[in-house]
C-alpha cells in the first residue's frame, strides 16, 4: 500500500479541482428534445406502443420535425413522472 502525503494547501486545491470538474460534468445542459429510446428509458417502458399511447392521449409533449422522426420534450416526460408519483403512507 502506498501513502501519499499532501500539504494542507495542496490538499484543498485538489479538492476544489475535483469539485469543479464534478460540477462541470453534472452541470451540462441536457437536451430539451429527446429520442424515443431516451424517453422510453426515462419512463422505464419497453414498448413503443405505450409511448405512442402517452403521446396520443396528450400526456407527454412531442415534436415531429420530419415524417418518421418524433422527438419528446424531456421536461414533459419528467413532469408526467412527477404527476404520477405517489407518496408513501
């Protein structure tokens, strides 16, 4: 086992760099419009038919920029999940 010793100032500088990198990585903007695969992953569903049902019933927003391309609004999907969340007893 190796032991690495750092001066206090160097240690805190290293910690600040790690925190900055984590914020940078986690703070990346997420795409507003997501693919059907990503929407299905967020909703934890396996069927495109279920996704189409949610779309047809107006439960989640979507955009169809081309005939065979359908994109889903990430905020709408997350809002749908929040609306259907149940609190424990």
